[in-house]
């Protein structure tokens, strides 16, 4: 049976942390929900669990004729990371964000498992492939990227705002108007949300400036 030294285990943990941090840095550079620290901890934790699963019970193999299946613990890591990934997914007004970050956490756990099992080349190759893929697809995604806009306004401002959105030079879609009761002054408040598709940030600024000129608009936020 193949055994590893304590130093090699430490090397695997460090390498897992470095690879996880690289993916986390890429996510953090795009201001995503889970960044460098989260991916670092996920990678190191996954590698540690794999090390314990694969080598932690080796002293029992020659005492009670016990057979071990290290893949079971690895499978639980992959399943358990789903709860952490779910925390990065944000659903607001039927808009979904954080799916790529959640997938990145899941993949980071897989990289940690691979390094913990001693599969250095597959683990490092997967890291490089993920980083390159994210950068390439981010550039393609920018050509069809969109921002989510939301504003609070009174009912009289709905039509003027809709006119500005429809007459803008960029594509606007998914315009929704929601009314809810304000407990403070017992009046109804209106929130309008929309998607704006453009790579030109100046066009977004023009839309915001024109909307803020309407006296019935309380605030505007586009992100």
C-alpha cells in the first residue's frame, strides 16, 4: 500500500489553497459574491477531507480486516458544497445572479479533492482551464451583458419613465412595475425594475440622469 509523508500532505494542502485562491481572485476581480477567501477555504477543506478519507484510517486496515472506500467521503464533499453554492445565488425580481460563482465553488471543491488524492496534473490543469475559460467567456459575455435597473417612484412618474426607457438608444427589456403598501405613511409605493443591454456605460448614465429629472422619481439604481 502507498503511504505519503506528513510533508507531502502539507504540500497538497498548500497547493490546493493556492489553486483555489487563483479562482477566487478571478471571481473577486469581477466583484462576485464569493471571492478569494471563500475559494481558498473550500479548496483547502476539500483537500483535507480527501486526505483524511484516503490516509486517515490506514492504521485500521491491518487490525480488523476492514476495507475502506475513500470515494464515499469525496462524494459527500461534492454534495455538501451545494449548500454553500446556494448561498451565492441571488434571486431578485426574477433576476438570477451568482450561478457562475456557485459553479466555481463546486469546481474548486473538485480541485481540492484531486490535489488531496495526489492527482496534481489534473488538479492544476482544471484550475488553468477554469481561469482561461472564465476570462475568454467574460469577454464574449460583455457583448451581450446587461445591467439591472430599479427605481422607487410615485404613480404619476410611471408613464414619463416608460417614455424615457422606450426612447433610449439601448435595448430595454423585462420592465416590471410592483406596488406595495408603505406602513409608515399608509400609502402605496411603486418600484419599477428593468434590464438594460449595452456595453456603453455613458448611455446608462444618460438614462439615469433623464429619469432623475422627473420630479416623481425618488431614487434610481442601475448595477
